[in-house]
């Protein structure tokens, strides 16, 4: 992390020769640093040192469901590199759905098992529930979710649990477990005002739900800003380095920078990187552009 961070600083000061960078930094006093790189994420990550990324929030192409301009998707190479660059205690959030055509492809599970085989801990398997536009099936229940595999390199160093308000709170007579005499004991105790969320997260999708940034929809598969934001707040702290190696329209980058994390985004498509650049610049977030590592 230190080396990448120092690269950021050196480039910002113009000390690295040939840095083909275009900086949009309206507020020079802000320390956040965003970098967008066009290229195959495997090649780019291979040029980095190990153990530098605190959090990755990403979503791969799903079973060739969408046309991503014909680019290749070397899953195992990407997974291996993600493991290598993740810092001890760092987290990878892998958001993925299956192709449903006759039956489910189960690619998501195969990928999760591969991640576990190479050393990640399957810290949690979360659900991204879509509040609208679910996928209708004539002979099965309507599909309304994708998986969010939360994979960690060792025990996660950071967990900032997101909370929801409880239905009832304050002092009440609370029932304790029955003792062998079979009688319920009651004792005055306090019900808390909030509790930790469940691992099923629901988001509206489409314009206004996924994002209000119209430009983002020039990409075919954007995930909700709130989804990225919730993971960033949960598994990282301000100042941490957040990665999206297949960043598409730049959703993870937007939320990482807005929450005072540094960010590196990679996409194989120059068109998608340009969408991300424009989207971040539109909201005044600092971003540098690179053609390759
Ligand atoms: C599901 S989309 C990501 C969308 C993104 N989460 C967003 O909110 O806009 C997957 C992206 O992976 C990119 N991609 C596919 N193979 C890649 C590779 N080998 N290296 C880098 N990016 C790749 C595609 O161009 C596509 O933009």
C-alpha cells in the first residue's frame, strides 16, 4: 500500500517520467487519490507488489450474459492476482449472478470455491436483492438476487457493522432462558435502539436507484452506488486503498473517493474507462488516467 500510495504522490507531483496523467482535482487540499487504468487487470496487477489492497469491490462479466465488446475473462488468473495483491486482513467483495437459461450455470459457486481453494476465507456469502426488475421465469420463481461473496485474506482487519433501527427499544421486562424448573424468568433490561443488519441487502435498480448519473448507463451492467458504499464503509477505513479491477462505469471508485479512500480502477475497455473518468469528474472527484500499468 505504501508503495502505491507513494506512486500516487510522486505522480501527482510530476516526478514519474512518462506519466500520461490527466488530473481533475478541484480541491487541492483533499488527500484522496483516484487512478483509472485501461488494460487487462491480470497484467496490471502482476506489475504490483503483494499485499497492498485493503478492499476490492468488483463484479465480473457474468457468463457472457452481456456484450462487453468481446474482451476475454481469465477468471483463475484474476482470482490468483487478487489474492496476491490483497493485504493480510483485506477483503474482496465479488458480486456475481448466474446465467439462467434452462437451469442455473452455478458459475458463481464454482468461482467462490476456487477463491477458497487459493487461500481466501469465505467470510460471508451475502445476497444482493433487487427491489425491482427481477428476472421472470415461466417454470420457476422470479429471480431477484445476485450473490455477494465476501472473501478475506485471513481474519478481516476491519468490520464497521452497518446498523438498522430496532422495532422496540428502551427498558422492558425481558424473558430469560428457562431454568430446569421450567419457569420463565423475567428481568428488567434494555432493548437497544439499533442492531446489526442482516446479510441480505436490498437495492432499487435502474435510473434513480442504481445511480442518478445518466452517463453510467452507457455501461450495460452497473451495480448500485449504495451497494458499493455499504461494502466500502463496512470493510475499510478512510485512507485505505480500494480496488476495482473491472471497474466499468466507475461505481466503486465514486463511492470510495466520496468516503475518503484512495482508489484504483482498471477496465479492459477504453470506452468504459472514459465513462468512469467522466462520471467521477462530473462530481468533482480527483482522478488520473493511465493507458497501462
Ligand atoms: C459487470 S461489469 C462491471 C460494472 C461495474 N461494477 C459498474 O458498476 O459499472 C464487468 C467489467 O469487466 C470488464 N472486464 C472484462 N474482462 C476484463 C479484464 N480482463 N480486465 C479488466 N476489465 C475486464 C468489462 O469491460 C466490464 O466493464
